[in-house]
C-alpha cells in the first residue's frame, strides 16, 4: 500500500527557494512566470491496512512543520 504526502509552505510564508527558481527561469528566458512555490513529495510504502489517520499522525509529528507548512495525503 502506498501513501503520497505533498508538503507545501502555507500561503503568506516566504519561499526563498521558490523565488530563486522563479528568478532563474526568468534568466533562462522563460517569461511570464509570476510565482513559484516549492515543496516536497514523500512516498510511503505501508503495510496493508494502515489507516489515513496513521499517516496524518506521521505528518503532524515528523513529515510537516505544521506551523509553516500544509500537507495533503493521497492513499492508494
């Protein structure tokens, strides 16, 4: 069983890596990129029967800094 967790900085939190990517894309000639937000994707291989509640607990305790990050879980 697989779970995919997408972690992103919350809106309003400064994203220096995203801004660096936006700037670099402009320098490479890619006009029209007005904003970039960078995050992380975590794939978990889980034992059958592992609940989404368990994955949520993993996110709350380790995978995301919930003060500045939000996360989305996709099971399956």
